[in-house]
C-alpha cells in the first residue's frame, strides 16, 4: 500500500472502506443487484441549506427528493425505493448540528441502496440510478452540508 492510498483511507469512514472492499470482492453487477443483502435498509439523509436559499427553493429540493420514490428505477422499470419520508428539524435536544431537513429512504436490500446511491462508489452508469444522480446535481447547489447514515433494520 502506498502512502498516498493510506492518506486517502484515513479520510474515509469505516463504512465506506468496507463498502469499497465488498464492491471490489463481488463486482458491480452483484453489488447493485436487487437481491444483494436482502432486508429492509434505512438511508437517512440530513440537509443544511445555504443561508441564502429561499423557502421556495427548499420546498423544490424536497419536492424533487420525494419524487425519487417514483422516478428511481432500474433499466427494467423496477423501483428501487420502498418509501421516502421527510420533515424539518424540530428537536429541542441541541444535537441537530444545525441541519434543516431530514429524509428517510427505505430500501428492500443493500443492492437497491447501492444502485440508488451510485457515485462515489459505483461509477458505471449502467449500474446506478440516473434520476438520483440528476437530483444530486440539482440539490447540491442549494446545500451547505449533507449527512448520510445508513443501517440495516435489525428488529425485523
């Protein structure tokens, strides 16, 4: 391992390092297949909007995010998302890290999530969701920060 690859790995969290290793081991086709690691998976996304973003722009970002529940599909037309829920931050615990809007995207498998997420893990457009990729480009112009936290539902 070169020193530059060590430096890069130090910047990555453990989940990212593990996902990259699994992708390398099983290949992109299996990694993004609907039956790869079946079971409900939650994909939590938190946005902090830039200070100059208007309420109308925030609503449009959320509207387009929610539309992904219908537009995120595999080439055969199969949906990858079970549901998307959203809401604005309203906790009084002082632990919200100044995030503004939260989303919970539910998938049937890690493969569906991997297909949906695409870049930076999956770079071949044949194996990732074009609708989500377009949304990321659109929404990114309005965001100061995004946090993503995924977990396999353990109590099913």
